[in-house]
C-alpha cells in the first residue's frame, strides 16, 4: 500500500478549512521566522513581479506574498497551483484575509509537474512543503520552463528527513497505530451495545457482570496506552484518541444520543485519526534526506540556475526544514 495521498484525499483535507497543515502553531498561517524568510525573498522581487506558488494547498505562502505586496505598495501578480481541488477565496470568505485571497489566481486540479502556465513568464517560483511530494526532477524542468530566462528566482522550503517536523510526524503515526491496535474501539462498542440492551430491558447498568468485565478491559487498555504515551515528548495523538473515544460515555458530549449516534461518533474518531496517520506517512515518505537534497541541487544547477541558499532552516531552536533558493 502506498503512503502517498491522492488528489481526492488532499481535496478532502483542504476543504476542512485549515490554511496550513499545522493546526496549532500555524493555524492562522505561517508567522515568525518562516514568514520573515518569505518576506526576504519577496523584497528582492520587482514591484510588479509575476509570482507562482507551487503546491499551494489553501494558499498559505501565496497569501503571505499578497499581504506583503499590499502592505508595501507592490503590484504582485500571483498564481497559485495545486493538484487538489481547492477554492480558498470561497472557503475563507469571513476572514480578515479574504480580500487578499481574492487577488490570487488559484489553479486547482493542476499538477505542479505540468502547470500549463506560459513559457518564461514569471519572476519568482516559490513552494513550501510542496515540490518534494511530486517528481522533483520534473518540477525543476517545469520551473525552468515557466520562469523568465534572466533575473528569475526559484525559492523553496522542503521537508528534511531529519527535521523536527518529520520526527513528530513519524511519532504521531506510531501513536495512532498503537491506538488502532489497542482494541479500545472494539471494547467501547461492546460496552455501548451491552449498556443499550440493559437499558432497553430496564436492567441494572452498574452491577451487570458482563458490563463490569468490559469496563475492566477498557481500563486496562487505557492504562496501556497511557504508558505508551509516556515514551513520547508529545503524546498528543494518544491523548486525542483516548479523550475523543471515551467521549461516547461523557454525558456532556453524548448525553441523549442513541446507540447509533454514539457509534457514529466513535467512527468519526477512527476516520479522523486514520486520515491523520495517512498524512503523516505521506509527509515522512516525501521528506528528503541529504542525498536527495544534493540530487535536487544538482538538477537545479543543470537547469541553468545558480544556488544562492542551501541550508537547514532553524525555527524556534529546532531543525524545521531545508531552504533552497536559486537564480538565473
């Protein structure tokens, strides 16, 4: 089974309304040193630069460019490409940045390996956590085709196999796999079914022997998962799985729900965590090690570019990703 997500899976993810793939630290878009890095790239562009953002997702980096252009009285013309079906202007209509998104030309269902954009028309091609998900050799050739022959820039941030992001992704996928193998959902379904039958027969829910056995089994599983969670610096996925699964017994969450509704709640937890695990596996399989980055650099140079920046990018004290920038 491949670890790579399909266009349909990414389309479903982006429709959930996140501007980046980071729900916490960058829930409102990239900021701090990440945003500053892109501002530095943009500041070296002409005032009327034509810019293309490759693998844009919901337009995070393209939005940074649009906002920076507006605030600095620059007339950037921005195109943003993604192979998923996306429509950020429609998705974020009630946000402070809605007007900036409307100024971006989004091309969805479009491969970054074959954008269909005009030849040698763009001043800057940019990508954050995008080109490594595609055939990077083909992407480099496409970038060389769409960028102007002189004074053009290709700038990218890519996932590095040894970065903190990839380590966290790997650990997150491991945590979900441990949860799935624990048998917690099976035990919860059995107990919910048993309690529903007892309630229908007006039986004693607290003292039923089978219900007691199932409660004991659930508690043992929870103890095992909590012990597993202590192996990780951030056991967030185990915590999420436990809390949302056990919410089927929480009157404040599931009070008044039928058995079918409680089971549906449990299925949503399973689907959401499985989707997360797949995204994390996609990320880790896409990440580039030093050899792959060296190969990418060689391909960029062979396409007629001069490498200006090629280094690990440190954010808040951790190896965040790898930065590449090239001009011709």
